[in-house]
C-alpha cells in the first residue's frame, strides 16, 4: 500500500510539470521592456503586444521604455529579469544582434542570455531628408554633400540607422557628420526641424511624416521596390550599389523560461500580431508582419551579427 501511494504521489508530481504550470500562467502582470523611446517602431510593436496579452490573459501588461546605449541598457535589465515569462523584451535587431558587431563590450549576450520567440515585423530603412535641403533624389543629395564636405549632418537612433548613414558615406565617397540620438523618432524630429539634414528611419516611424510632407523620402534600402511603398525608388536603382538593409522587431525572453510557458506566450503573441486589423494597420504604416519560429529567429540573429561585421568593414567603422 505504501509503495502504491508513493507511485501515485510521483505520478501526481510529474503531472505538475511545465504544461501544468503553464495552466497557471501568468501569475501576475506582464512587464514589457523596450530599448527605445515612445513612438518608435519597436515601441509601437510592444504596445500592440501589451494590448493583446491584456485581452487574452486578463492581466495588466505594462510597457517600460528604457532608451540609451543602443538598446544595451534595456537589454541588460531584461537579461537579468526572473525567467518566469512575466518579463518580455520587445526589441529591434540593434539590441538583438547588431550590438555584438558594433560594440566592443556589452553588459549582456543576446545569444546566451536570451531565448528567441518570434519576429513581429520587418521593413527596409528609408532615407529621409528635410525638404529645405533642396534634394529630391538620392543622387542630388550625394551631389550636395560633395559640394559641402563635412557640412551635412545625419542623425541616427539605432544601429541600423547608424550603419545606413555610414554605408552611404562609404559607397558614395561623401563626407557627412554623424549625430547620435537615443531613438529614431528623436533623430526624425530633428531632421524635420532642420537640426540635422538627413536621417535613416524605419517606415513605421517616418512614413506618416513623409505622407504629411514634413520630410522627403529619397530612397528605400531594399533590393527591389518595397511592396508597401512601390512608388518610392530604391537606393540601388538610383546608383548606390548593393545598398540593402532591413530593420526588424522581435521578442526575446530571458534564458530559462519553462518551455510550456514559452509555448503558451508565443501562441498568444503570434495570435495578436496576425490579427487582420493589426496586419492592415501595420501595412498602412509601412511594416510587414513577419512571425517565425524560435529557431528561425535565432538563425536571423546569427546572420545579422555577421552581416553587420561585414558592413562595418565596408564602412570602415571600428567597434565602439
């Protein structure tokens, strides 16, 4: 009888494994950490995830914006969070991959300290200028820079937008001054105000301003015309060779989250980002929804690290 009780007890304990624990998930509010300021593409994606999680699980989901250090500040906080599925890192390719190539040392490791969940969206970089610059094409802007070496400024708020400007310099042999910002919206705002003449930005952040006429988009950093903005020419077709650079937003979790919790949470997030209304809103903003498996996201991370290392060599940039 004792042996039978022990066996029944062991079976009951085994039942309270990851799947059973996932049934009690979440155990409280979600904390969604974002490495850029409000209004950025990453922030907008995070707020949609927060709304979806609140609706699906019936608990609060609070977005915390922690800009600075190219996303490293937020990434460190997220990496050190308890791996219970309650803390979610919604980040761009900057914190998830590019920083490994662009920075000499990081307070976190995007591969070892995090488990990938899925991409949310992706889009090419847009080349944005202040209308008063007087250039309506990429080649006109390049010509302007050649007439005024060192007098034209470009702003950046992420690794993607920084490397975009540096690649433009390297591929066209122009001299521009880099002005760093904590977020892409901040760089875009100063481009609109004329404090910097040009910036690269994701379409989610910049397309509304392009449509409003407060800035001009001189070109898109994709190999073929971007299907959501087919009227805007690529930089490649304007004579800037092999200028192809995409931005993406994804979800990383602190390493060690129970598999059943990861599965439950991923299903909820993918459901949220593939709802027709959200897909349409993002398309109008210029972003494609791009859910993927954790394994696919990991491969994208690794490929991005190598891509940025290669691009930095082309642009002549040393890790900072």
